[in-house]
């Protein structure tokens, strides 16, 4: 019974043992087969892998069977080998990926003597639409065609996405090109044509083995930075990786020369090693020389070093970078730069714009929904003429035009105001206003803000002529026409200092005293000329503790006798009892409500208009004497014409009547000819004409006292 019962048990154990041996043997055979396959590189899988990749990528993929490199190149690898354990590793004498059907290029990628390593996780992410991350790509030769159309189709998109790409209303900020942990190519050519980014470049790659690392020092004149160690145990003998690219970038000629120790920083996925490199970039007439280090030169990751930048205008640099910078005179700047992630940090040691001398420190955050520029702009001297092109004045050209117009009429670049935000503190030692007649502002402080297309200068503070100048201005560029507003004030500006009036023989200035006032204006247009021609608002200024040239007053009144007397004894300063200009502005036309200078000798008031819309003048100055003069031709002065060629003349009717009367009386008696030229003066009439000036000054006195007390 036991024997009968035990036999099946032994039999069952024998079967189980045999099954285990079979399974174990089969598993061992599989392991041995896999090991042999991995060792040999699964050569029989060349055709299946080729068909599989072609199907998955929706492109023709092929492996060559012969050698394509030159005889003097490095020895070739095996014709085909692929390994799967730990990731996908492929070696082949030739590897080709066809271009998409819509492309006219012969292929997307063609390489000889290739070694390619990919992680399965990276392949899965690429299948989900992320950039393809390649752990390693080595080749003797490489020829690639990277292109993207305006509708978003790109040659580096594989699978179904290349057939029916989604419609895009906005262009991406950067290309979704493959990234590499290690790229090593003895020689290669990459063509990159990107319609959304307006790029059309051809880059040649080369790797020189065993070159001296110090050879990289000759690549750029920029001041060297202390680069991080590359991690190579023998830094004196390195590979020198070189890239030379030419073509177009945003419609401008572009040229790039890059030299790097080894190839790691050129295109890196997760590289943390900082490798020395030099870079020379020319876009249009803007030139950049850089020397430092980087961990990822394709996206400028870990980009740290010294730079030298120059060009015909700051805007020529800002346009390729997508940064809003003003149009200026020719410039050059030197400094240090650091790029981490999407943030650029720049310290400008010295910047020369025209004859201006500036410095500053800035941070540009490109990764925000709206890029942001922050920082500080300072310097010893800023000359307004160097920034003239930013308001439409062409640098180095005469402002006067053939038609006599002088106001700048070049259209604003309003689109640039909407491409980024900014917050920059400006602190200048001095600002030269571009005229030898005007004193330099010393110092100048303001806060520049650019937000949602609105550019403003807030908290303007400056000193000139021992007085203060301040206020705020803004330019709203959100609509088709820019809206400009200004709220400015000046207080205690000493005219004889603010306006240079040096005269011969130490004669007193034509006008002196302290100027007070302010203006609020608003206009709209596509250029400076259009804005000024549409201005609305008010303008008010007055002179206290003032004096004017006595000779100037007599000449203005055509008082021959008194002018001769003052000239013989020497000019002196005539105290001003009241001087004021109160104007209203409408559609660019300034019209005085009160514009008068009142002295003990005469009162002068002005009427008429100044039109910024037509750049024309139509002013009439009337002089009312307060004292007796035996010989005068008093007649109103007229100022007409345009800003480019003003004309000063006398009102012919009053003077003609006087001369006609003098001529007729001379026929009777020569002495009688003097009678029409005698002016007994009319102090009461003159005072009535200046009464409005005094009332306005009396009305403004309490306000001025309150402001002085507040300070």
C-alpha cells in the first residue's frame, strides 16, 4: 500500500524535477543566446529594426552596408550592431533618416560610422511629444537638415504628428530640437531653416583631436573669465570642437564662430560640467565676442564669462534677442554675463553710446509669460543727442528738412513696447541736452517702467541752473496710435545759468532771474511730430527776481534815442516787475492768454500762436513805453515762417504812417520831421496792459508759498 502510494509521489517529483531542469535549461539557453546576441550586436536584426524604426517614425530609416568615410578617417565600426540591455545602443557604418514628405531635402539625417545611445524613458517621452534626448551620438561624418514651416510642421517631428500637425495661432518661443548628453562629430554640416523664428543657417562642425587647449585663447579678443574645470585629467591635450555657421537671422546676415574644449557643452541634456569656450557672433552690424564657459551652448546653459558687444544701435542688438532696446547712436559695451535657466544677468562695466559713458547691472527673465527686464542704469554722462534716434531723429544727420520741417517724424516701433516688461532705475551724473546754450542737468534720477505696452518715466528729478526740474511722462503703445502724456514742473531755475548768455565786455545777460512753472500735456500719434501736432493742455511759467537787458528793451521798442544812449554808456540790467507766459494748447497750437514782460521802462506783451502741427510761427510783440523819447520808430515786431526758417520783421503799417508823416512835415520844415518820431510815453496804458500779469502772479503766490512750506 505504501509502495503503491509512494510510487506516484516519486514519479511526480521526477516530473517536476525534469520540468525544472527543462525550464532552467531553456532559460539558460535564452540568457546565453541573449548574451551572444548582445556580444555580436544582433546582426540579423538589421532589416527588422530598419523596418520597425521606419514604421514607428513614419519615415524611411536605413542602415548602410559599406564604408562612406574617407580613407584617412578613423577606422570604421561594424556594419551593424544593436544592443538592448540598459537602453538602446546602435552602431552602424551608415545611418539615414529620410526627410518628411513635404520637405525637398534629400534626407533628415545622414551619418557615417555612427554610435547612438538612447534611454527607453527618453524614447517614451519623445513619443509623447517632448524633445528627443540622446545620451550619446558619435559619428565620423554627419549631415542634417532641420526645418520647420510656418504652420508648425517640423522635420524633427516623427509619427503621426508630422502628417497632421495641429494648427497654431502663436509661434513657439524656441525650437523643439533634439538635445544631447554627448555629441562628438569629426566633421559635419547642419542646415537649420526655421520659418517661425526666421532662421536660415548652415553650420559646419569639426572636431580636432589632440589639440592644445590653449589654442582656444586665440578665438576671441574679449577679456577672459576664469572658466570652470572641464573635468579632463589632462587639460593640456584636449579635443577642440569648432562650429562655423553662416546665414540669415530675422532677415539679417548672421555669422557664428564657436570654439570649445571638447564637445560636451555644444548640445547637452543634463550636463553639469562647465567647459571653456569662445564665441564670436555677428548679426547684421551687431558684433558679440564672448570668452568664458558653458554647460549647454545650444540653449546657452551655464553661460558665464566676459563679453564685448558693439553695433550701430542698441536696437540692433535687442531685435535679434527679442529685447526692447532704444534706437541710439553707435555703441560699444564690455562686461560680464551669466545665464542660468531662463534668466540672464549682465553687469556692464563700461558702455559707450556715441560720446555718452554709461554702466549698469541688469537681469532679464525670459521664462515668464511676459519677459521682464530689471536693473539699474547709471553713468557719468549721457548726451541726449546719442538717444535722438529713439524719438525719431536720425543720428548724425541734419535735423532740418527740405520743406523747413524740423520735428522728427519717423514712426515709433510700438510693437516693441508690447514684447516685454521692464523696471529700471536711472541714475545719471549728468545729462547733456544737446545744445551749447542749455546747461547740463546734474544729476538726473528717474524710474523707467514698461508694463503692458505702456512706457513711463516716473519720479523724474533733476537740477539745472541751481533750480529743480521734475515730474513724469508716459507713452501708451497699446493702440495703433501712441498716447503721450506729460506732467512736468520747474522751480527756481536761474535763467542766466540754465541758458548760457555770455556777452562781450562783461555786459549783463539778456535775461536773468528765477523761473517757476509747469505744464500738463497730452497727444497721440505714430511719431513725435504727430504727437506734438495733436497736443492739448496748458503751459505756465513766470519769472521772479528777474532783469532784462536795457539795450534789448530799447531796441525791441525801436527807441533810437534811448538805444543810442544806453549803447554809449554801456548796457545795464533793467529790473523786471512782472514776467509771465500763460498759454493754452489745443491741437498742437500754443496761444498765450497772458505773455508779458513788464519793466519800469516799458511793457512788452506778445500775442498770436505757435503751431506744432504745421511747425509755423505767427507772433506779434507790442512794446508800450512808459517814458519820454525824442526819437523812436516804435512798431510791433512780427515773427513768422516755420521752425526751420523763422522770419522777423516790423509791422509795416504803424511805421509807414510815422515815416510818411515825417516826410511830409520835412517838406515844410526839416525840424518838423522829428515831430512824428517823438514819443511821450503812456505809463497808465502800459500798466493796464501788464495788469493781468501781476494779478496772475499775485494769485500764484500763496500756492508757491504752500509748496515751499511743504518742502
